[in-house]
C-alpha cells in the first residue's frame, strides 16, 4: 500500500519551490482545493492558474510543516505558512506575514484528490489593506 504522506510531502516541497507544473502533476483531474474561507476551486487547470496567481501575489510563500498525521488516505499537516504580500512584485518587509496553518489532504491512488487549508487569513488581509508598493 502506498504511504499517503509521500505525495503530500512532495506537494509541500513543490509549493515551497513554487513549481506549479509539479504541483499540478500531483493532483487528480477532479482535484478540489478548499481555501480557509471555504471557497472551492476544482480541476487541475483551475489550480494551475490559481497557484500561478498566488505566487505572483506572494512570491516568497512557504509552508513549514511541524507535524504530520496520517490515517489511511487522510493526511493532516500542522505548521506555519508565511510570505510577503507583494503588490506589483515588490517584496517589502512591512508586508510580510506568518500564521499557524493546518492542511488536510485526501489521497486517491497516489494523487491528491482534495487539499483544504485551515488558517487565519487576517495577517495577510492586514498586509493587503496597508501594503505599500
């Protein structure tokens, strides 16, 4: 039986290296991404566009995993997400943010069928509201 944590670890590595094609290669064709507000994006190509947009908005985005829990096809990651909101691509220290994060993945035949983010978006929203370009 395939270890469900393996594709999740690879996904985090690909997110941290901002390799959109490698991210999408780990997703099922009908993949569901659920953000921390409950918004759902479905399908590989929609996720390809979504990740490209997010990495333009937060070009130094990183996930630091502190704990991994697995139960069959379900994997939960606990850690910290951080980055810098960069309007117009400019990284400025005052626009940096960090927040605790929980991520839930559902694995189907070695691919990630669902990725759900549980995080407080307020640090990012504050940076967006007061960002300087």
